[in-house]
C-alpha cells in the first residue's frame, strides 16, 4: 500500500514532552488522506472487524452515522481501551495502549503501515495506565534507559523496551495502580499512585523502591512531579492536594480543598511555573501555588440552576464534576476546565479567576468532557467527550473551530504530538475498543474558522 514518507519530529509530544527538533518539515504528512493503514499484529492478537476496504466511515453510533476521520484504526483490544501514550521519533509514531481486556500493546505506525505487538506479561486485571519516558532520556542510556511503563489494577507495574517490546522489569507494591508519571529530569524515576491511598516512587535502573508516600486517606487519583523535579504532587478522593519531598518521603504541605474528591491535576502554571490546578467532584477547580503553599483562587466551573422548589433541589443530582484541567503553555495565566456538564471554561487568573468564555457544543444533549489539552503555541484547546467526538476550541473567543469524529463511544484517553508546521497528530482510545490516529492542521482550521462568523456560546 502506497503512502507518503513521514518526517515526524514534533515540537512537543505528550503533556510534559520537550521539543525534539525545531526544524520540522513544514510539509509533513502523517499519511495520505486516501490511504488506509492496515494493522499487522504479532502472535494471536484479535482484530476489530473492518470492511474489505478498511474504511468504516458511516459506522453507526447511537443510531446515527459516524464519519470516520481517523487515518489509522487499530483494533487489537477486545474490551474498552482506557490508556494511551504516543511519541513520534525518526518518522515513527510509537503508541502504548492498555485496556479492560487486561492486555497492553506496543504499536508502531509509519506512513504506509502499522504493526502491533501484545506485551508478554499476563495481567490479572484491567491495564489502567501507560507512560513513556522517551521525552526525558539523555544520550547516556546506561543512566536513563528508554522505557515504556504499564500499570494495572492487579498492582503490577511492568517496564518494557519501547523499541523491541521486550520486558525489562516488573515492579510490585501498590494494591492497584491508578496512574504513572516519569520524573522530568532523565526519566529514570517513576511515580505511581494507588487506590489504597499510597504513592510509590521507583528508581528504574537500580530496580529499587525509593519511597512510599503515606498520608492520603483515600484513593490517589492523579499525580506528577513538579516541573523542576523537586516535588511530587498528588490529589485524592479525600479532597486533598499534597506536596511531597522525594528525598525524605515527607509531606511538605497539605491543601485541604473540601469534602469532595479531587479528580484531576495540571501543573506548570503561572509565570514561575509553580501554579497547580485541580478539579473536584463538587464542580469546583482550585488553583494552588506550591512554592508559597497558598490557595490562589477557586474557580466555580458548575453553577446549579435556580430551583423554585427546595425539595426538588435537594433531590436533584447535578452533573457537576470537573474531569479535566490544564494551563495554557504560552499564556500561563490562562487555564481551562472541562466537566461532565459538557462545558469547557476558559479562565483568566490575572483577573481574579474571571471566566473568559464558556464553550458548549451546539445541540441540546450534554456531551461530557473526559480529557482536555492545550496547544503548546496556539490559543486552541482540544477536548474529548463521552460521545466519541474530539473538538478544537479557540480560547480567544470561545468558538468551536473543528470537530473530529471516528470513535463511536466514550473516549477514555488521548495524547497529541505537535509539529511546527501546525499539524497535530492525535492518538485516542475509547469504549469502542479501538485506538485511532487523527491528523489535524490547526493553522488551517483556525484560518477557516476566522473566515466564517460563529456564535459565541
């Protein structure tokens, strides 16, 4: 099958990736619009059923035809796919995925083909999280080896060689693994959060558990290292955000942010990069400064409608949880929150947390947001939803500038690689058991949107 040659060197990959090459090909093409990429799977990995042309445009989703805009569709999983990580290097898109079928896969995608390999460790429960350390490795691979990490609800963390898919190491300790995050300085230290309230820190080259952070009273829902690598940051359903000292394992500060559980976390906000944004099940998002240990402001994402009957108001259950948050990388006083109410809100922290825009897709049905991501250099926010739609929003005016379709059920996770040319390569996973790769030229969609007046939500 013919395809164009890729020269994919991203300016920024996953949420914490650093630029790889400032000289990206301005005419980069991930795959020709008319090409369909076949997926070759090692061993006996099951495949999703496609028609004989490999084109499933017009798939039925909730009774309506779904136009499949994906360039690549991978159907190796047999259950919902909950976690994905993507990284582009030397013209190859590396994809790591895990799902409810208790399996993890390594995929390699080029312009004309895609190969998938089932990872060898047999998990006994859902593969809940995956991560690459590839953005952080140094030239000395003896100190910072290239790693692909897979975490599962069975409590195991397995490390693989991302190039060969060979198992390198198995780590144990947590009762289950909710999330994984590599240290930004070298990628040789791994942080893992558990549903039992503990956080584990491993040194991979030494095969050693360096710390177990104990203090959260309930499940640890999200976590990462601070941008300078000096602190570990975690959120929990116990309503707290904690700052940990990696060297001592001690909790340096606890932000007690209410009784509702905290769901998500973003860091590297503000002019000094020390702002942290966390989302809550009660419809709030909290901005905290980890250096001064102060709560900066609370953003009210969800506003309950006025009720005339107090009894009805008490019985009504509102969709209030904030499920996704993020800081604008180039305008760090801007941030975004996305909720199960289907709204994306853009905030300005220099104006006491003023809500600049409330973004809502057209139609009466609420389309809950599951993930969000800012473009690293353009005022664009990407969101994913329970309907399986990916949307691009202009943060300057709150307008919907582009819609990407292909998934037929909830999108559970996504990752994006960005190019200097304006192209964004999106890898997403969902309850439809598929991994899909999309390509969007963000500059083009912004120009097209600016030429057509759109109402502001």
